[in-house]
């Protein structure tokens, strides 16, 4: 029994490492192309590319590990089935569960690794990657067509080209109250690394200050935003928050976003949105981690049933399983503003269904 287990674990590990290396390399090409685009902004090319890939690896690994486990399992059990080793083992008195046990154990280990990556490593790397992008190209922090909140400022622009922004609206807040609104034709964002601030220079501005009767025009305005406001706790994206931070956003969002007043109807809606985003992000990370177990549980019977002529069919089925699984993840992200459809619960459907089908197929083989 121990010899069989060592044999299966060794074969699975070797196949997994080879597959994971290839998938991770392919997925890293996106980070490589992104860093090459940023080289036009100046800086140390080798250092920038190296850091971009390094900070992207934990997030990439949360996808490449489950997919590699799926492919490795199909390879191992497909080869065993084609060579007749599964039939020989069963004729010797081994049950399907005894044959599959070491690989199922490996799936639990891989799920634990992914859970750790999603818990702490991936969020921290995402934040560091975001800071690197911001220092190289400040506009990467800003989303087009929506208000981006940085400390006392809320900034929205309709178009950006490099560090140039167009059709800009800026709100200056104080104690949660709008103090002034600036509409500008265009502007430029400059990172002042020596003073650790981001400078927003606006041209052809119309300024509407609260308390003043009439707006006034000015050719140029300049606003400075400190780096602590750009990378502080409140400005963190959900992908950059650890499990404990996401839990705090879910349990007490009014504490995390203390600048929002729960008695204000608009602010109350925003708090509900932040809570919903945190719930989706936390459930997504757990589901992605547990997908290692679900994928391998499905791949074991699929591999055992494969024949020499049918082996390509198994890989297409694996691709179909993976695409179907990640389609639900994308759908949940798209439904963030539809809490009535329970997008955080929707994420669990492919995981539960996949595990159930895997158990049923294994039992039928037995």
C-alpha cells in the first residue's frame, strides 16, 4: 500500500510541477507585457520587470495551482488507465478509494496552500504591485467614469491617455460635507517622489464653492494628494485586503469607512455596496482555494475512464469544467450591485456541484 501511495504521489507531483510551471509562465506574460508598457515611463527595466512578475506570482498561483492539479490528475490516472494498471490494481483487491486516496490527500494540501496565498500573501502582493504601478504611472490608480476617493478628494474623469486626463470633476470634502466642486477640461497627473505626493494639475477650470453665489473660472489649479492617502487603509481595493480586513468590512463597514455617515441615505447605500463587495471577495477566495479539491475529485474518474483514443476528450472535458467554474466567478463579480441575486452564494454552486459529481462518478466506478 505504501509503495502504491508513494508511486502515485511522486507521479502526481512531477506532473503537477511541470504543468504548473508552464501555466504560471504563460500567465506571467500578461505581467511582463504590462511592465514593458510601463518602461516608457522610465526607470530601471530589469528591476521593474522583476518586481512586477514577483508581485503577480501569488495571485497567478491561485489560478494556476487548481488548473495544474486538474491536468496532472488527468495525466496520471489517464496513463494508469491506458496501461491497464487501474484494472490490475482493482484485480489485486485495491478499491477505487484506496487508489485515489494519495491524490485526494494532495488536493487537500493544494487547497490549504491556495487558502494561505489568498489569506495573506496575494493581497499583500497586490497592494505592493499597485504601489509600484502608481509610482511608475500614477493614472493606474484611477478608474475612468467613476469617482475615485483619496482622502478629502473625490476625482472622476471620462478619458485618460498616459498621465493626461480629460473631462475632470473633482470634489473637495471636509467632515463628510462637499466644500467645492471643480470641473476641468483636462489635466495631468504627476508623481512627486521627493515629497511623496501625487500632484493633479487641472486646466480651464470652473470652480463652484459652497457658500458662494456664483461659480468662477480659472486657467489652472493644482491639488496635492499624499501617498498615505493613496495607499492607506480606506483607499485599499478589496483584492488588496487580507481575510481579517475583509471580515472587518463585512462586520462593521461603518468603522472601516468612518468618513461615511450611516444616517445619510447615500452613504448608507455606499456602505452596503462595500459590504457586498467584501462578502463576494471573501467567498471567491475560499471557493478558488477549495477548487483544487473539486477539480481533482472530478479528474480522477475522468482519467480512469479514458482510453487511448479518448484521451483528447478528457482534456476538452477538463477545459469545459474549468471554464464553467470560472464563469461563475466572473458572473458573481458582475453582480456586485445586485445583492438580491445573492452573488456571494452563487459562487458556491459550481464547487458543490463539482464535488457531488466527482463523488458520484467515483462511486459508479467502484
